[in-house]
């Protein structure tokens, strides 16, 4: 299952404040990874200055995120100001809201930079008809989405929950080829849940991409948040994920997937020549009894995935 989504931030205190005040996340823990762990896990380049990473864990409902601040190495690349939803480094976090108008009123109390000009409700001629969404940015420029489902499309787990911001439905990633991405994530144990084609003026305003037409494919485990593929059929000229990207870049996200067969999965991915970020499988000791083994890889488009196990 997907246990959490992690993203690199410039100022941890600032980002914690944003997610707590603006979106009602709650900090449930924090830990530090020392350079001896950071080096093999995050694939620190030869000769680079050693860095520790301070990580805050925040929850919203039953779902969690991690905010990563690299201590001794400044983030080398910020998110481009002209970043668009069809650029292949694009990723967002979709937060389910009970009422979109109330959520927007709450956001208006803070200095939040919008991507969409206003919430957009997808029209009746689409399979996703009735879903309302709004894109905006966190302090470092990471894209976030508020999403509201009509009664006929809402997952039962969101029903009867209190509050405005209910939890995390999925993380969405811009991709080049749905078949390639689906094959990769199926190897990690995910299954295709749904697929829709979205287009029209509402979708164009939501993404802020002219004449946007995209294939949206939802991948899921039996429980937990999912991953959505955003394959832009038009325009199809989004920029590639930078080949020299590093985890301390501010456009870095990674999706944490828990697995019970980590060694076998590593062997399988190695044989298929998947790109590894980690130099080796790394042992991570957290406070208390929790010890994890983990490594990071890149999917076909460059998005990072951490595969993690307790053994």
C-alpha cells in the first residue's frame, strides 16, 4: 500500500505551518536521517557535501505526508515558475473536501497562490462529471488539489467524516505513456481502478493548459491512497523530467510504498534495468521499535518511488 507521500521543502518550519494552518494537517512525528543513511538512500553524488535530513510527518485523517529538509546542502533546483501540468516533473496531492465553497473561503484567509482561477466542476459529457477541483501551490511551489466528489462518485470512506479537509485521495503524476507507467506500477502491486478522458474549458482552466485533453488513469492498492496518471493527449509537448534531478531539489516528490518482498522486488527491478536512486537497500532506524529497509527508484518518467519494508 501507499503509506505516505514525501516532498522536499526549503524551510521545514514554514511548510509545517502552511500545512497545519491552511489545510488542517496535524504533525504526528519527526525524525532525522544522518549523512551515513542519507548518502546511500538518496544517492548522494560522489564528492557532494554530506547532509542530514530532518523529516516531519503530518497526517490528515488516515493519510500522511512527509516534509523533507536537507540540512547541509541547499536545494539545487527550485520548481520552475513556468512549470505546467503537462511537464513530466509535475506531481500533485489531491485533498478531499466536504464542501468546496467552505474550503475556498478558508484558503482565502491565507496568502495562497492559485493555479486554477477558481474551482472547476467537470461537465456532464465527461465520465468524471460533477467532480469539482481546484489547483494551488504550497510555499515552495508544489502543486496541491482540492477535490470534491458528487454523491454518486464518492468513495464510502469519505462519507460521515467531520471537518472540511477530509484526507488524501491520491497523488497525481504527469506521464508520457499510460501503458508503460501502468506496467511499472503493476510490478509494484498496484491495479488499474478507473480510466477517464477529460477535456473541455473546465479542464483547461483547472490545469491552466490551453486546449488540455488528457487521459486520467487511477491506480490503487486494496487500501490507502492511489496514484493517478495524467497523460496529456493535447498538448503533448510537456518538458521531460530533468536527467540530473536529485532528492534535494525542490521539485522532488517520492511516493512511499510498503511491500513484504523487498529483496525479490529489488532483484526484479534490477533485472528490468529500472533506474535506481539509492546506492543500496538502506536500514533506517526510527524512534521506538520501528526499523525499515528501503530504496528509491524512478518510474518510466522520472518520478521517484520509495519501496519500504520492515524486513
